[in-house]
């Protein structure tokens, strides 16, 4: 099945999220595109999709929440020119 999502490998968001999932949470590389596909254009679904697919522990969910919060703050600073 072809990969369809609002996040594509060319997007910085895709690359950052994929890198975090692979290197910090040890999600197998081949599982990352289907996970992001399930999330569609709703990044907040990432936590739910990972948990439903039994790919992360509660500790990893906490780590991901911290990373997402930090990433959002960094993105806002870059947009406003403060970062």
C-alpha cells in the first residue's frame, strides 16, 4: 500500500518525528510510515497510535510528550524570530 499522509519524507516535521521514533523510542524503521499514516494530519494522534499498537511504554509516552512540547515551543520561537 502506498504511503499517503500530510507528512511526507520531504517535510522537516516528518524527518524530526521519524528520527525521534527511531532513535529515541527504538521504533523499527519500517513501522514509522504506517504509524504516521494512521495519524494523518493530526499529530496529536501519534501518542494514541503508538499506544494502541503496543509500540511504547508509559515512560516512552512521557518522553514523547516532553519532546513534542519542546518541539512546539522551538517551532514557535523560530516562527516569531526569537529562536
